C-alpha cells in the first residue's frame, strides 16, 4: 500500500513539474524564437541614417570596436534589468573605459534604452523594437545632440534581452577616426615626438569653463598668432576682453604644435587621441606671466595698456616641415577649448560631447585619412 502511494506521488510530481516546465518554455518561446536582435540593431542604424540624411548629415557606418563596447553595456543592462550608461563593473564603469578596454580610445559617446520585447503574449518584431528605440531617442534633446553630431562617422548598436525576455536593452556607441589609436606608439618616427605627459592640464570641467562661453572673439584671438625668429607670439587688440577670458591665476594659454608629418602615413596617424593635445605642447603661459611679458607699453604715463603682444613660446628645434599652431584655452588648469588657425573652434560647445574629444584641424589629411577601421559585420 505504501509502495502504491509512493508511486502515485512520483507520478503527480513528475506530471506537475513537466507541466510547469512546458508552461515556462511556452512563455519564453516567442521571444527566444522570434526576436532577431541583430536585425533590430541593423534597423536602428538604418533609421538613424535616414534621419541624418534628412538633416543633411553624412550616414554612420558600423564599426566592430565600437560594437564590442556597446555589447558590453547591453549585456550588463540586461543582467541588471536597468537602462544605464554606468556599468556595474568599476573597470568598465563609463563609456570611455569600455572603449579603451576593447582597444579603442576614450573618444566616443553612447546612447542606451530599454525597449519592450513583448507585446502582450507575443514577441515584439525587430522592427517594433527598433521603432520604439528611434522614437525615444528622437524625442530626447540630449540624444539628438549625439545623433546629429556630424563629427561622428561610426555608430554601432547592440541589443541584449533580460532574463525574462520582456525587455530588449539597447546600447549604441558613436565615434570617429579619433576613436582609434593605431599610431599612438609610432611617435619615435617623428624627429620631434608629440608630447605624451603634462600633469598641469586636465580635461575640461564645465564649472571652470564659463568664461569661455562668454568670450565671442575666438577668430580674432587665433588670427593674432604669428611666428618671428623661431618664437611664437599672440597679438590681440582688445586687452579688456582678453582679461575677462584669462582672469584667474590658474587661467592661461598654451600652444600645441601639430606637424604635418604626423598625418602622412597611409595606414595610421602618429597621435594619441587619449591626450588633450595632439602635437608638441609648449609650456602653459598663465595669466600673471602673460601680463608681465606683454610687449605693449603705455603710450603715456598714467594711461592703461589696451593691447596685447606676448611671446607664448619657442618653436621646438627640429620641426622643419609644415605644421599648424593650435591654441589651448586653459581655465583653472582645465583645457576648455582648442582653437586652430583655420578658425575652427573645438570643445565646450552646445553639446554633451566629452570635452576631451578635441578634433583635428579641418584638413583632408585629418578628417579623411587613408586609414579607415573596417568591420566584418554585415551592418
């Protein structure tokens, strides 16, 4: 009798367990079988490219390095069931750290989203997931700044499902040529290697860059840079305005000498895009030094000096080929802006782009180098 009860118990237990497993499998099946996350990623990229074309911006290409960084975050968000730019692992905490971990540089930005992966009891299609993502990002002003940034030429989306298959977590990393550091270790090929260390300057902090936002005459400022007898000078006619820009003891200017030779190789650029400068960086001239070395003197006793003409440094010996002079605006030790001779202003503009992402002068050799990172992805 006891044996019969035991056999009956085993039968009921097995039947109940089997039914429960079938029920769980039935719930998970629609997502697992019908949701093609790679197709959803492809549609997201296509949708953003369509939007960029409509706004007169070049399309984005998929890049595998950026895709690896995006995949790290998509998987982490799915694991923690939360859409966030912050990774749960400290060494991968930020977008920049994730990019460096996969062999890129810290120059890139990321968008994330948690899209519904189920519509009732039916799995969402790749198009529905992509459409939900695109609608969300197009309604987000901060996301649009990234999406419409013409400096970005690569965009790599990746998706991952949460444990229940109810949400598809999307990460898309955006970047450009300076997201890759293929020539950073080639500096010995230059007669005058680029500067690799400068502990006295830091990435921009918006708290200290407010004076840069108020200053409006960057064209006039960079136009005043000239060279004479191997020395580099800055001449500016409005000392009053200049003193409003460079007004604190930690404020100053620095010249970055960028050589054409850094961009003559077909497969790499000799530059480290993780740095705040690109070439041979001269010593920072602080506010007090600029004032004391001003070559302009009062015309008459008692009159104020209204103009500036000051030496910012000497051209490094050994630089004989073509070069450009970039002007770094330092605010309390922070590199808030980089201005180039071609009147292209870079840095702290109306964007949430990392201020450390300082682009190179508008020159074909810089913006369209022969080297172009390729991916085997079908995106």
